C-alpha cells in the first residue's frame, strides 16, 4: 500500500542539527534529501512515528542553497517525495552577533517555575537562561524555539535574562521579572486531564489548568509514573507507553524549586478505543498537493483514499492533526479520511475535490513591519491555501522564517523565527490549488521600530468580557493584567499583535469593579504599564419584540407595543428603553424614554398604513442595538351608507338622510319580482329599472318628488293591448340610492348604496 508523504516542519537554518518530520509511520525509514545546488541525502533514520526529529548524517550540514524534501519507506511500501516547489528552504547562519535579536518569552514567568519556552531565535542557536549570576539552563533552538528546563526555580526577587548564542557571538539579552504564583496557601491547585479524548492506545493526554513552569506528574493505575515539565498552561502530555483500557490516571503539579507540592486531581478512566471521532478535512481543490487532517486521536494511524488509491500515515503522538503531501489531487473526485487505533477503525470523512481555481490576486501583508515583530498578518488568502513567510536579507539570500500555515480564513497570522530584522525584505508565499507558489508583491521592508511607549486599552471594557483590545506597536507582545477586588494585579493574558488594535485573549472572565492594564514587549524593550481601564457592567442586550411582530398585518388602530429583555435578571439588564414610531419619514411618536416593556399608542393610527417602530435598551453602560419592526394597520371599514327613510305615494316624495352634503344623488327604481297579467291571463315579469338624478341639500338630506310613471319605460304585454305604461296596483317598487361614494365590499358595483325601500303600489 502506498504511504503518505510526511511533511517537513520549519523553519531550519544552517545551524540546525536535525529536521522535524510529521506523519511518518512507526518503524518507517525517513529519508531527507536536498534537491538544491548540491543534491544529496542529508538525514536518514527510523521513525518512532507521527512526529520525529531526524538528526543530520554525521558528515552533513545544512546549506542556504539546500531545498529539503522527504520520503518514507516501510518494507516494500514507500511514499512519494515532497514536491520540490514545496520543499523546505534553509536560513543562512547569522554573519554577526548584530543579527541575533533578543528572544521572546512564550511562557509566562512565575516564581519557582523551572520550565521556560522562548521564541524568536535562530533555529540551531543555543539559548540560555541566566539568573543568580549563573546560567540556569540552555537548549538548542528548533523550529518552535527553545524549551528549557532550569536547574533552579525562577527567583522571587530580581530579574532573569535570556539570550541566544551562535558561533559569531551572543545576542542582546531579554530581561524579565517573574510574577508571584497566583494562588493562596502552600498547596498548588490540581491540573485537569481533559476527556474526551482519553482512549486505549492513545499516546498522549491533554492536561490543562497548569501554571507555566510547573512539573506535572501523571500517576497511572498500571504502575507507571509519568513526569514532564510544562512551559504553557495547556499541553499534550506525551506518554512513555500508550494508554490501556480501563486504567485510571490522576495528575498533580509541583514546583520542586520552591518545595511546593500540588493537590492530586480527580481520577479519570481510559475508555475503550471504540468511540473514535470522525476526522475532518477542509475543502480541497484539484491540483493541491497538501492535505491536512484534523480531529485525530494522537498516535492514530491515518488512512487516506484519493480517487480509489489508499495511503497510510500517522498522527503525531502529542497532536490532534497532521498534514501530508500527495500527488496533485484529481478533479471531480473524492478524498476519504479515516483513523485507526488499537485495530479499531473509526467512521470516515469524505470531502469533494473541487475544480481547480487559479489564484488571481496574491496575498497582501499588513504594513508597516517593524524589527523584532513576532508575527506577520497576511490578508486576501485563498480559502484553504497554505502560506509561509520568507525573508530576503541584505545579501539577497531568501529563506523561510515561518512554518507552512493552512489558511482557515482570508486573514492569516504567521509567527516568525527569528523575529523580524531591520532591513530584511518580507514576502509571503501561497500554495493554492497547486504545488506552485505565488508570492506577495511588493516585498515589505522591515523598519526600525518606533519608541516602545505605553499601550492603551481600548475601552469600554465590560463585565463578562474574555478578551480586550489594545492599541500597541504591530508585532509586539502585549501582556494584560487585571486588578482584582483584593487590590492586587494578576496576570490575565498575553498575545502577539498581528494587527492594531490587538485582541488579547484572557485567562479569566472580567467582572464589574475590576481594572485591566497592558504593557508591550519589543526587542529587549518593555514599556511601563498603561493606566488601568475600569471594567463596567455589560451593555444591555437588544430587546426582543413581542407585538406587533415584524410584518404583522391587520393591527388595531390603538395598539400596545410590547417587548422583553433577554438579559433580565443578569448584570447587563436594561434600566430603561427608548421608543419611537414612524410612518415613512414622518415621526409619529418622537424618541421617548420608557421605563416598562410596553408602550401604548397615544392616539389612534390610520387605517391601512404601514408603520415602523423602534426600541432599544439602555443601562448605565450605554445603549443596546436598536431593533426595528414594521406592521400594517387593518383595513378601513366601509363608511355608513345613506338611508332612505320614506316614500309618500300620494305626494310621490322620496326622503332620506346621510348623503354627502349638496352632492349628486342617483336614485335607482326597479320592479324586480313584480309581474302583470296580460290579455291572455299570463303573468309577465316586470324587469323595468330606471335611474333618476337629483341633489342632496346642504345637510345631506334628500327630499325629492319622483313619480315612477314619469320615468319608467313602457312594458310590452301582448299583441292585443301592446305596451303598458306606469305601474300596476300590487306591484312593488324597489327604491335605493347612492351619492357616488365607493365601497370595496360591493363586489358588483363598487359603490356605496343606501338601504332599499319596498313600496307596494296601492289599488287605484
């Protein structure tokens, strides 16, 4: 079966003694070669599997002219070789000590801590930590920086210094003062073993709630005790032996340098490796040659099926994702990803391979870039492309200064190592739907940084916030602390400023009455703390409209507007509301303060009219978003019809009321449902109808003489008497009238008619 091509993890330099490889199978032979100016094998070793550091061959050193590629073999199976255009470039070794900038502390420094992670250094450089007049620990920097175990715990007084060294000399030292440990009493709180996942055959456990610098001990019911130094609050704890089903594990953290013992955490049980999650692969496009698989169990075997061909790889022992290089993905096909642990295969994930898309615009870089910047922000990235930062030095030598990063969004933050150097030209390469890269243009020249002044918390800051925004120098490290109710400042979070203002995630939830402040680090410089920004109660949530609902129809003319506060009962509850009512651009109810969750219309609205009402909440911290809804009032009822009150047969006078004043009136007279007997004794239906026009008086009354004999046409009876004129005794006159007003409810004439008088013609 073909093997997945593992990936090389950079950056590396001419000083690097090894190269990191991820994705190789356990027991496979990993071969790293250069396809640069001097093609050759530079490293070769058996893989432990998943995540390996392959040492260089004894006779080899990396060169700036090298382009590194990798393959793996296992028995008769082998992988393809990394595409040359995706090969790993090599940074030149520093030519002078002036090129060696100050390291940056990734760990937060706590007194008594014995494990420190430093970044921003040249891969292959020696990084030292010194305090108490002596070097307390050192390590060779890799692509992820230098992770150093110390002989003694960090001091309770004074500063520590960290610097990098290469054969050309020592760089500038970065100095810092460790903070007191943020817990009361002499017992260190217990860390947490996260579950899930915690499955049999798993090669790592995720441990959180650790204080940077602590020593973490896992006690396993199988009799194995695992010990590791933690330089971050949350890490995958790599295990000496895979987990076993039903074994239990407890964790504690200690600070041996200060003889501080930790409490033992709650026991957790290892589950059977039968509940594997489905992996996830981001969308793919034809032509791509790298695939990243997420949601893996550390140490799991990874299965890929591409257009019917199966490949094998392995997840790192302490990581839940892995990338592989593949042959160009075929169009209109599918990729199926699965994982296997302890011989148990989990559900697979299938993703379509979309058609190839040419990259029409390169990525752009946030400008300016300053020396010692820790990160670069690239924008306009192609969805799910891969990006890498490159630096070209004054000798025109170009090399990668970041790892290859998957673009999960159009904006991508790239962490660089070493930190940016003044005068270098920076670009970002992008691989999108292809193994051929495109490059940002023009290159951005790294400038000398401005004065490292006070940063500024961007307010307001609300209770419940878990991040804050800080105005600072782009690329700087920003540290935030919080003033707690006991009037002491405590570390609350830190982050690199990829953009300004920088959003800094916090390790706590802010509460009303606290304050937050910030300082920034750049090169070997650190600013003073900014002024404290008070934490205020949360803004109210936008009200939820109850009635009339948006889009409501047939709303009454005297509505009561109602809403409710979704944050009622919480600290951010509304203290009051603002209400307004509009008809088109006309204000019906001006902006009004309401201290309840309802408002009655002060006067009747207009029939068949669309209105818009708006309501917002407010409290002492400010207003909420304004919510808008529109509704339409009910249709107007028909106007009261005019009334015919009488018809006097003797005087032939028709009377009525309720007509439009001094307005034309049309009187309708018919004899429907009446009949006359002709000469042959047969009944002849009388269907005659006539309209008589007249006018109402100034009060809308009607009094008019209408003799039907004068208006009705003749009725044909038979060939003996011929036509009949007038009306016959016993017939019924049907009399109604209108004054030309419309009536939408009259589907026949559309006219508002009066009542109908039925007048019986008396005997002569």
